[in-house]
C-alpha cells in the first residue's frame, strides 16, 4: 500500500458548512481561500469568490455548488500544498 492509497485528511481550517447562505469562515480564512484561487482578497464570501469556487469544483469533477464542502476543502488544500501558497 502506498501513501496515495490513503484518503486526504480534512484541512485544519475546514468547517462543515450548513446548507444555507450562512458563511462559517472568518475573514482571514476567506482571504486564504481567495489567495489560493487567485481572486481578489476581500475577506468576504462574495459572488466573485463563489464563482472561483465553482470553477475549481467544475475542474475537479465536484458538483459546482459554490459551497466549501469537504471535497472542495481538500482540493483547495492540495493547491496550497502543491504551489506552496502561504496562509
């Protein structure tokens, strides 16, 4: 068995988001997500950020909801790790 056979752990910053417009992330975490997805770092989960999240989800074969579910959080963390994006 190799290391890629194990599932990725949840990123330490990930919080399960309710199925509502309520945003569970603070401004710093949102800016980190925005930095990772190369969109303006406003610290607000605005339409531009949601569209970038949907684009990542589409590219990764994840349902494009615009919400940061576990699979999306893991994909964001993989981008950070791969490109050494600091948070």
